[in-house]
C-alpha cells in the first residue's frame, strides 16, 4: 500500500517499507527511510539555525553597508514608494519605472510600511533574511521529494551554511526571491510529475510566472521547464498532457498580465517585463568588456555613456541599438567575449577578480571567497550525485535545466556570480546524495572496524594451544 505525503510535493511512500514511489517505480530513499515527524523536527532545527546565521549577518555586517550605489537603490526606493502609494517610480524622481520586475520590491514594501523611512534599510534586509530562511526550508522539501528525507536534510544543512545562500540574504537585490522561486518551481514540477492534475499544472504555471516577475530572463523557465514537465507527466494521455500544458501556460500568463499590461499602457515603446535589458546590453558591449581585464563583465561607464531622451522604454531601445551595433562591428571578438561571460558565471574565469568586483554590490570579499571555495568543493560532489540519482532511475533532469538557462542568459548579456543564484538551489540538492552515501559508508566502515577490534566481528577462531 502506498500513501502520498500531503501537499509538500514529497514522493508517495510505501507504508510497509518506507520506500519512495516515483512514477511507476518503487525506490528506497537514499540513506534509508525516516518518520515524517522526525524529518520535520530535524528540518525545523536546521531552519532555525539558518535564520540565526542570516539575522546575525544582517545585524553585524550588512546593515552598515549603505554607501554603495547599485541596483539595490532601485529596489529600496520603489519598495518605499509602494508603502506610501507611489507605484514604481524612479529613485529621486516622479517618472514611472520598470527597470526591474516588481516582485522583489513588492516583498520589501510591507517592511517599509511598518517601519517607515527613518528605520533605514535594516527592516528590508531582515525581510531578505526571512526569505532566505524560507529558501533553506524549500531546499529541504525539494531534496526529500526527489531522493528521500536524508537527502533533504543534508541539502538544507548545506544551504544553511553555504555563503552563496546567505550572502544575498543581506542585500536588497532579486537573488534571494529568485532562489525561493527556483525551489518552488522545482517542487511544483515534482508534484506535477507525480500527480498530473489541474491543480498541479496551475501551481507550476503560477510559480514560473512569479519567477519571471523576479528576474525577467527567468521567463525562459516556461519553455525549458514548464513545457517538458507537462509533456512528460504520466500516466496521462497526450490530450491530457496538452491540456495540462495549456493550463500551466495560461496560469503563467495570468500572473504576468497585470504587470505587462501596466507597462504596455505606460511606456511609449513596447515593454513587457523590464526596461533594464537596454542598460544591461550597453554596459556589456563596449571596449572595456571586449578587451582587457574586465573581459566578459559589465562596465558602468559604458552604460552611463549612452544617455538618451524619452521615457525608460525609449532609452532602453536606444541602448539596445547601440549595444547591437557595437557587437556587430566587433563580431570577431564575440566567441572570446561569450566564453569569458560564461566562465565568469561559473567561476572558472577570473574568480578572484569576481570576488573583488562583487564588493561593489554589497558582497563582502571574504564571504565571496568562502562561497567560491565551497562552490568548487560542491561541484564534484554534485556530479557524483547526479550519477547516483541517474542510476537509481530518479529523473533529476530538472536540476540541470536551470544551468542551461543561466548559461544562455550569460552568453547573451554578461557573466556575474550572482546570476547563478537560482542554480545554487539545484547544486546543493545534487551534492547531497553523495554526502549522504559517503557518511553512511563511513559509518558502516567504522562499525565494521570496531567489531573487528573488539573481536565481535567475523568468524571466531579457536584459541591456539601454547606450549608450557
């Protein structure tokens, strides 16, 4: 007999053995079964520890970092504007803005409304700390849903302490909401794969739409995650799969519609999710980023050099034109530039320079270096983990798709470590099976060695007589 595990998206389990049911296959969870109550007690303890780390990081470190000007200024000011009834206007002005999608600002607005302007950015940063704690919880649920409770707890423990998880939690940027959205999207896919119902398809569509309203480029999760997930749902006929796909896409469209409608009605040139692509492209396609030490990155000086008149949409169109023109005139450099962009995203090109560069976006250098070294340690564990998942017939392709989407985005725009944030969720889940099996194997080896030492292991030998 099998039972499903509530609404968490966790795998159905066999009531007699505790094994995990995935699709039409019964699989023993990696590391063995665990009572659900015990899992949630352990996960709660990990989440509370993660909350302490993040709150401490905000109160001790990042609340004092208010002297740098970067994208957080837009998020902070638009959130403050929302709290006093001004709907997405530029900082220090009255012009309407869509420089970034709206969800991050909407999440920050309640803290502005509660504490006001004079409290500074600390309440907003604490909001990010809370969201970052929720990411740890989501990672635990995702690991459990994919490969069992021990994988879930290990993934959550990694997420709690991994600097690339808690660094964004002290910054007013979109990376923390994007990581939370990533966990929700993947949980929704797991649910759809195991329960191909109307509710599952709608939840996945809502999650993908919300993720696009966090970072515009993540709209690519609709064709690359939602579509294949709906078409791979089973057991279901082709007609039902197409129906689920249609519902998922419709749900995404309904989530996007209010923001897209506002932008189309507000700006002169067609604008859908964001006007920020023009500035991003202009800063990534110039002499400084095609040659020299900042190859493949983004240059503020280049972006500011392309000032134009008109609203944000007109300026974005002009910036796009300048960027494309420069790229066309230097197409011979594009293979090198694209390779450098991708290398920066995955920390294989100028990683130490990236840690220095990220200081300008509120990321302490020492913390970034710690995140870099832990990332390098996790990657081989994740490779082995994917082999383990594959051999156990767990279809974990959903953990690799975000890497492809983010690589494509970096190739088209530019490479930064923070753009990798959604994939960090996948990385710790991929690495967790390796650690679970390693700890389990080590425990067995120690137990065997202890039995050998105490004489309780193996076959007992008859004493050898000793001559008098």
